[in-house]
C-alpha cells in the first residue's frame, strides 16, 4: 500500500464518521447520541482496518514481502542465465545428489 492510499483511507474513515453523525442526527438521534454512535462506527472501522493489517503482516502478504520475493526470483533467473554449460551441469549434478538423499 502506498502512502497516498493510507492517507486516502484515513480521510475516508473521518468522512464516514461525519456522514454517520449527520445521518444519525437527521434520523432523530440527539447530538450526543449521534456523536457517540458515529464514534462507535469510526472506531469499529479503524479496528477492522488494523485487523486486516495485522493479518497481512502475520501471513506475510504485504507489498514489501512480495517485492522482495519477486526480486530474489529475478536475481536467481539472471544468475542461472549467465552460467556456462559446464557450471549448469555441475549445478544439476549437485541438485540431483541432494535430492537423492
């Protein structure tokens, strides 16, 4: 997630809190009750957002982890492409020896 995305999501949560306040107030809630319930909506949304972040951090499906995996794969592909036929044969023999164990 980019920084601008995080800022936009944060702004959206505050707008959602304001919309829920005015919606509850126009529905007939008093100003105090509308404020309390709009805060419940806002805090609940933020807690859900944090929960998704924690889930992505624990499962390592965050953007950084994916970029690091892609980079490591590309480096290995490049190294493999630059190897001579003799080095490839030696590497294949080593892989075969390790896989037979």
